[in-house]
C-alpha cells in the first residue's frame, strides 16, 4: 500500500537522502517502497536543536534517515544517559522512544521524542518560574 503525502505550496520533505520541495500549488503524491520519509513539520534543523532532548531528536532523525542507523547509537546513548542523569523524571518518555526503536518503528520513535521535547519544555519552564532557594 502506498503512502499518501499531501504537500502545501512550497512545502519540503525528505525522501531517503533527498530533499524535495513542492512548487507553488498543492500536490498529492503516492509513495511506494521502504525509503524513509520526513515531512517538513517533522524535521528539526541542527541549528534549532538548542536543548538536550532536541539533540536526541536530531540523532533519532539521523538514525531514521540513515542506511546504517547503528553508527549513531553511541551518540544517542550518551545523550540519553546525560538527560536521565539531569532529569530522571524523563525516564518514561525515553522508555517509550526506546521501545519504538527496538521494535523497528523509528518514525513512531520520532513521534515519542516529540513528547519528550514537550515534557522537557515543561521542566524548563518550571525551573524558570520556580523561586530560587
């Protein structure tokens, strides 16, 4: 079964190792095959990875798009370890990401990583608004 991708004018997506940009009108594509696909809304640019959990997302993104995802494992596990030591309460989110990776569902792992980033944002906001001791 083909994956249906609907693109807004000017929207970009990654198909395998290629970036594809839509022209100036809505487009509907049907993609068959096993190439990884990331829509623009799911792509995090390196310069926007300004928190530890966003850096995890970047590595997951690289793993998803890579022919050999294992080459990114050392960095991924280091980042996970750093986050868990700094914020142990992230463990359920990280477990959800790891569960998807272990079952070969990398795209769903990215979705779980978005929840981790959202939770990280909550932690950071709470730290900013908490009175210092």
